[in-house]
C-alpha cells in the first residue's frame, strides 16, 4: 500500500536555472568522483600488509568461489575464507561502506509497498526482547514484493541523469515516467519512478550461485526502496537486489522506524542490477548482501555517515535492537561484524544480564573467529558497517548458500 500523496511529477516544468548545470549536481558529481578516488586508493593499498599479516590463504575447496580472483583482490567476504582469526582491525578486507555521493538524508516516505500493517511496537526493554536468532522456513511467505520503486531527486537533474545514477536505460526510464521530457530539469523533491512491476515472485530475478561468485538472473534486480527508518547512502546503481531482499529490508526498516527514538539506518551497497562483481567487495554478487550502518551515539548536529566504530561512538543497546529487528524477520543467513565490535556488543549484553549461553548462537566472540556457526561472524573490514546476508528465497534453486552445504 502506498502512502504517496505527492504527485509523481510536477506537470509544469520550472524554468531551468540560468547557466544550465545546477550547483547541486556539480557538487554531487565531485563527491562521487572524490569517493571513487579514495576507494581506489584504499583498494589499491590494502592487500600487502593487512592480508599477509592477518589472514592465511583462503582454503579454496571449502570456499567454492570459482570467481574469486587471486593477487590483489581482498579475501572473499566470508568466514570460510579466513583460515586464521584476524584480531587486527587494521586488516582490511571488505572495507567499503556504502558510498557517499554527497546526498543528504533521503527521508522521503515514497517507495515500497511493503506496509506491514499491525506490527507490534518494538520492545524497548533490552532484556525482554532478547531471543536467540533463527532463520525460519517461511520468512518469504508474507512478504509483499515491490511494485513501484521511486527515487526522490535531491539536488536536481533530469530523467536522463536519474537513469544514469541507476544505470538503467534511457528508454526504460522514459517508459516508467511517460510524458516527461527526459532532459527537463527536475526540482529537488521530485519523485521519479525507477521500477514498476506486479509484485510477483521472480520479477526481481533470481539469486544465482554464491554471494561471492554469483549473479542475479534476468531481468535483473530491483532498486532499494525509500521509506521510513533509513537513509540511502550509496550510489543508486549499487543498491539493486532480488525482490525478496528488497522486501525484507523494507519490512525490517519499517519495523525499526516504529521503535521510539529510532535512529535512521544508513543503507549502503547491495548489488548491481545483474549482480556480479561489485568492487571492491568480493561478495555482494547475488542480490542478497546489504551493508547497513551501526547505530551511533550521535549528537544530531553532524550528518549521520559511515564511521569507524568504537566504544566511544557505538550505541551498543540500539545496535543490538537493530540486529534483533533484522534477525527477527527470519530471513537473515549471516551477519558480518568486526570482532572488536562483537566484543562491545557482547559486554553490553552481559551487563544487561544476558547469559553467555544465550549469546553463543548470536556471535563468535569470545570464541575464535570461525568457531561455531553463529549468526554474527567476523570478517575484517566490518568496523564501519554491518554486512547482512539474507537467505536464499524458497524456490530459487540456483541460489547457493554455505548453510546448505
Ligand atoms: Zn558488505
């Protein structure tokens, strides 16, 4: 159900600003380029020291990642790739947070049709809401798959520009927004349709193969929906996923938004439309991986953004509540969190009276990395974002997950 009241497009085109290209677009472009540059450096500088010191070579047989590349690639983003524990938070593997394209809080309430009517308010009492994680068989049954996805223009630009941001064809975006001149300057706040479907299974493609060597089958994935509880913080073309992932993300974030005082969650990289390699990640290939932000101690003055988290800026209670909200969907297969942050979460839970035994299925800590098969596992580089992998939807037989092995 859409609560959209704003019309999709102003029918009268405002006069383009004199001088053509709006400042906002220029700034955004500069921001994107700047981040790409930084990312390139990080990517480039990463392997030698960090990998050699902290990580042994991936056991290829166990990993089963045909597409994993040797050499200067970061290790596959999986516990199975880490034969040895890496205690060093400096050992960066998959340290790419969602990319900041210079856009502010998306805010808007457009997007998903995933109304979750009648959800109970989230418990605010930590100890009462603490239950061990489990992935349920029927998690996908009640999901409302996206029918329409809209993108809210932040600084201006045209339909063509939005198409470029999402890497969708110009003829596609024209068909999705009939009657709009593709070159016309759109004022900030304009909602552009970037996807339309029937909400039927399979419309967003299927997740194929492993997250570290996979793809999204034709016709390709669906872009992440805007909505409550979230701040889009990635380049739009990196925010595609299979429909089930989009729907369950929307569900979790809508539930999260009902929590009193809930901080909005940064939503970062997901997959490309067709999946496949999404540098610098080694995973994010099959439409089931999502980067989200930790909940921060935040003064509300600066813009919420990706940060290296530590005891000073991590809000462990709220981060726990966020993890519980996500895991509570029954759709989460595994979560990657840096071991040092697992320790902070563990200590917080223990201080709240949660037993060691109750924490065991939740996280590796204080066991060695790779021990057990808890929900939260260490993969280096996840100290500025949480990596959530959702399960293979029932019926998608080409989707491969290590849990099935
Ligand atoms: Zn990730």
